[in-house]
C-alpha cells in the first residue's frame, strides 16, 4: 500500500540533492516509487546549469526534503494579492482615459 505524501503540489521546499547541494524549489508533482514510497518532482528556478532558466529534479523523497518554506496556499494568496493591486491601477487608468474622451467630445480640450 502506498504511503501518504507529506508535502503538497505547489509547496516551496528546501532539499538536499544527491551531490550534497542544498536547493530550494517548487513541488510540481507527487508520485510513488514501485515500493509505495512517496516522492516528488521539484522545479528549481534560475539555475545557472540550465539554459532554460530552471532545472527539474525528479524522484526526490521526503527524506531528502529539509523543510517546507511556503505552503501552496501561502503562494496562492501572495499571487492573488498582487493581482488585486494591478487591477486597481488598470481601473484608474481606464477612468482617466474615459474622462479624457468625454472632455474631447465636449470640446473642453
């Protein structure tokens, strides 16, 4: 029987790779090994070893993960906060553009 995963997809975790490097990345996928051990596929961004700007580390078990830095829920809430702010800026720009058009049509400009 497969064991339960300790971390969720989207969690930001710090883990120790087989070479001894300590890296921080985002869990992309939860999988199980043939013996039922839970493992994770983790993406590490801005790694100088890769021309793509990220490296994927497959088959990382919970024993290699040192700590959870952020939960998926915290990451989602942080991204939602930024979206609300950008919508407010766009709304103000739209109101100003509409005001400018009305002034032009009324001959105020």
